[in-house]
């Protein structure tokens, strides 16, 4: 940092005392920015930028690492949230002081463990018994403290969510990461299960828009949530680029975040 500051100072000094010929100064930076400004050029860098951020920003967490490798060894699909996304979700929960999290789509429990890392109680719903079993293993491997704060319910979310509502359950944060075709059905149930001021995060909303057909010609999660404006739901969509996915076609994605008022 000091080095950078002092070299900036030197540059400034040189610039002031002996300005370069006018026609030379803008050329170099312009050339460089042109080189990195194409979409293809940037996408090629996403993987290394993601690794850069993971290396510098994330703490090592053996149970998360184990959960990922155990899930892959068990043959679960490689569709977990990314580590930086896990950290984002954990930070979001900490910002809200979330004590209770509801997750739809446990898979191998990787995101479940991220939520549990905040100290919150996590209720997670999974439809596939094999995924549930792998998740239970991964959660048990994380230790008694985590295990005591996580419940995994086997079943279809659209059956289980109304049951949770009948039990009077409310959550501070709801994470929807299951069947893309049912994003809005989960969302509508989630609204009823979220406490006032709580939030709902829907994963993979941008990929669904890309891959689910012409967004202008159909109802989408975004258009349907938009229909709830003024009915106590404020939402936004944030696009993301991540090198967690190796296929460039899967790098661009994004989520919908809503607050229930
Ligand atoms: C897929 C599902 C996900 O939840 C995800 O985050 C990425 C990909 C999939 O089914 O391809
Ligand atoms: Mg997902």
C-alpha cells in the first residue's frame, strides 16, 4: 500500500514537472482499457478473478470443503451456490440479525452450512431422499453445535410450506433454490412464512430468464413478483458473474431479493 502511494506521488510529480507530449498521454490507458473491454475478454478473466476473491476474502472452513467434496463423491449434481455467494448469504443474514432461515432445496447441505455458520437455526426442505441423506451426513460432520441448529425435512416444498404455515412458523430469511419452474409458487408460499421486515432470496433467476424462453412473451418470476408491488413486497433483481461455473454459458446468473413489509 505504501509503495503504491509513493509511486503515485512520484508519477504525479513527474507529470507536473515534465508533462508528456499531449498526443502520447491518452494512448496507453486507452489501448489497455480497449483490450479488457470486450465481453469475451472479460469472461475469460472471470475464473481467475473469482479465485482471487475467494483466496483473499474467505476463511478456510473444513466442514464446507468436506461437504462439497462429499457431495460430488456421492454423485450429487455440481450445482451448489458458490463460496463467495455463500459468504454473501451469510453476511446478508448477519446484517438482518436473522435467527431463523428457511431453505428450499437442501441438495448436499452446502448452503445449509453457510446459513448455519451465522449461528441461525436453519430449516431446509429437500425432495430427494439421497440428497437429504448426503446433507444429513455433511451436517453431522460439521459438529454437534451446527447439527443441533439444522433440521432437514424430506418432502415437496409445496406440501411442506403450507404445513409450516399451519404450525405458525415464521422465518427471518427464506432462500429459494429448487425447481426453476416453480420459483413463483415457492415465492408466494415464502411470503406467508416470512416475518415483517424479513427477506426472500431466489437463486438462479437470471439464468431462468435466459434459458426459460422469451421473457417478454411469458410470465416470469420477475413479472409475477412485480405484480405484488404495493402489496407489501419490494424486490430487486441483481445480475452476477461468477467463475464458480466453468461453462461460460453458466457464469452469468443472478438473484431476486425481496423484503416483506
Ligand atoms: C442448476 C441449479 C441451481 O440451483 C444452480 O444454482 C445452478 C444450476 C441446474 O439445475 O442446472
Ligand atoms: Mg441454485
